[in-house]
């Protein structure tokens, strides 16, 4: 994998079933307790929205979001571990939020392991707020781990500020 692959030239497109093999490589490297391939494939059948982050024909990351009844739920977001920390996660998350807006969701929810400091930092950075916890939600080595529940209201001033930053407007 080329470590020079930068977010500026990576693009987002819908995730396809033909991405599953490569996506599962990322999934297994990125998570200590990855989704199974069956769960990944079921997301296509369930009508969830999947986004692929691709550069030069190589899948670098992906995200899944489900949108219903005014609420969106980010179910997964992962970046190839060799290419983390380059802004790809932020890029994917912004586009997942765009999908939620397209479905006219009023808020976006997600769960994250208490120990996942990188993802938590990303969610804070994007304007998500912790709204609750699910004790012992995730499997973990030898015991279970709590999930923190994060939410973002889609009229958040944080997002407006981020959008302005991107357009370069004062
Ligand atoms: C979480 C994940 C998607 C973030 O993607 P990424 O490409 O590494 O993140 P980015 O480079 O876009 O960084 C975005 C923000 O995350 C935070 N971040 C990134 N790397 C970090 C690190 N090593 N330590 C602390 N915070 C970090 C920062 O807030 C950063 O913003 P900044 O660069 O402006 O400071 C990625 O690390 C990943 O795939 N992790 C494994 C799967 C996972 O845990 N997914 C989330 C499940 S809830």
C-alpha cells in the first residue's frame, strides 16, 4: 500500500458487493472483533447506505449508515490501518453525514467502544456529543466493554462552522 495516498485525491462512491473481499481485509485489520463477511453482505440486502473511499482503484476505507424515521445510525466506519491519521476517516464521516442529510435525518447516532480514543477524538472533532452508554455492549478480551453513544443534531453549529471552513468563507 502506498503511504502517499492522501485524502485530497481519494474519492467517495457507493460501496458495491464487489468491494466485500477487500473491505473484509480492512475490517479484519482495523478491528479486534471485526464484523463477519455475512454481516457485511447483509448490509447490502438491508438497504443500508454504504460508502467506499477509493483512490486509483484501491479501496482505502468504507462506512455504513442506516437512515429511517428521521434518525441516522452510523454502523461502521473504517480506514485501512496503514493509511490512518491522514484525514480519510474525517472525509468518510463527513460524506456519511451528507447521506443522513439527504435522507432528511434530524440527528445522527453511533456507538463506540470506551477504549477507542482515536474514533472518540474524531467524533468530538466532528461535533458529536456523548448522550449515553450501553454497559457491556461489546465483546472484549476476557470480558465485555461498554459502548458510548454519540449523537449529532444535524443543525449543529459545529457542522456549519466546518462547512464554512471548507468553503473558505469568513
Ligand atoms: C476511527 C478511524 C475511522 C479514523 O480514521 P483516520 O483516517 O485514522 O482519521 P483522520 O486521519 O481522519 O483523523 C480525524 C481525527 O481523528 C482523531 N485522530 C486521528 N488519529 C488519531 C490518533 N492517533 N490519536 C488521537 N486522535 C486521532 C483526530 O481528532 C483527527 O483530527 P485532526 O487530524 O484534525 O486532529 C480509523 O482510525 C479506523 O478505521 N479505526 C479502526 C476502526 C474503528 O475503530 N472505527 C470506528 C468504530 S466506532
